[in-house]
C-alpha cells in the first residue's frame, strides 16, 4: 500500500496525490470537455493503466486512482448513450520516454510503445470513425 507508520498504515498523502493527479484531472477534463461539445457529438479519451488488471506491489494508490479512471470511462459511456458522444480510455504499456529509459536502462526499449503510436490510437478514438466504440479500455501495449 505504500510507506507509512506500521501502526497507522500507509500515508494518505500519497493516495490523495494520486487521486488528484489521475482521477480528479480526468473527471474535470471530461466534465469541461463535454460541457463544450456541440450538438454534433464528440469524444472523451482518457489514459488508463494496465496496473488496474495486473496490480503491482507498492502501487496501491496509483492503481486505485487509475481504477477510478476506468470506472469513470465506463460510467460516462453509459451516460452518453444516444448523444453522439463517446468515452474511452487508452491503456498503454511501458511508454518509450527519456524518463522511462533513464529509470530502466537495462530494459529492452525496442519492446516499449512509442508515444506517437499511442497518439495515433487516441486520434482514431477521437475520430468520427470510432463512433461505435464507447466504454472501452483499449490496450496500446506494443510488445511491453
């Protein structure tokens, strides 16, 4: 669950930070985006996490926040039925970024997902062609 006093359990500061960083921002962004969408419909595309389906030790706060994002997508998809609007999430694997390369220098970086590949999936989900897809957590894991 994270570090903290063994008698009281993990520090709630970490949970609050992860909820604010991941779930609150997804909620507010979705709310404001939907508020500004016109009658032609629109798309909400959020970023989920594979840890929701395969949790890792020491990641309870992050996993809980991302599980909230997945639940938000599912709820929005139901609420948006019949409005021409959709809600989905991309669920990337390890993203090939300079920070991840620095943190995991011995890893096989060729297996990681380039940010441009994730962006192409987001662009498709945001396109009119993706109108029948809503409530999905789309894996974009490459070979990671």
